[in-house]
C-alpha cells in the first residue's frame, strides 16, 4: 500500500513549523535555520511517516521539537529573546510587555515552555498537542492549564515590585491579561 506523502502541501506546514520554532527560540535567522533543519530531516525520513499515527503536522512538530532541543543545547544559556516585531502604537510599552512575557516564559520548565509554544506558537489544539507528545487530550489540557497558571503567577510576581515604581505595572499587567 502506497503511503501518502506528508510533504505534499508544504506551505501551511512550513508556516506552522516556523511559528512553533520562533515561539520557542525567537524570531529570525536561527528560527529559519531550525525550520530548514526540520524539513531537511523530514525529507530524509519521509518514508518513516505513518499516517495511522497522526497527521503530517504532528510528525513535523515532533521533528521540530528535536531540532529546537539541539539548537538550544548548542547555544550558551541565555534568557529567551522576544520576537522582534514592533507595533505602531507605543513601541516602549510593547517592548516592555514582550520582554516581561519572554522573561516569565523563560522561567518555566522545559515541558511548560514546550506546551505554551505548541499551543500559542504552533497554534495547535490540545488534541494535536496530544498527538505530538503522545498524551491524552485531557492530560494536555490539564498540563497547559497548570503551565499558564504558573506563568500568570510569574507575571504577577514581576508586577509586584514594579507597582511601587511611578507608572510601573500597567504594561506588565497587559501581558498577564492576554494569557
């Protein structure tokens, strides 16, 4: 029986994988390199894709997760870089909000960071995340709920000292509200 080519429609797959990678390691050339590495590995191993085990997105995100781990292990330990996207409204507030959120995400453990990146970076549902991680949907939902609760706690803890500063907490609180 002939297998379906998992890379037959690559455009949406590239966008989804890049979004996941950029969410994990930051937007830019390194994310592009890791995305390229993901698809290179996928092309070399496309005969290992088994449609009965999940959709091509889950298979590729699994490969991307290993590529991200390799890239993170290869670099020196640093705080996660925020994406380099500037809004037209208020650049300073947007920058503070992104830095605050990136710092809080960097304080999560590896599994929590991965869950947040799969959900909000790759825009996967809990069901698809379960396919990628080999977990039940409800286990993913519970783990993601706990990760987001911890992230909120970290953001609120960062807010506390800033609330004593003049005009301080407004920009940080907006990061917590968006979760």
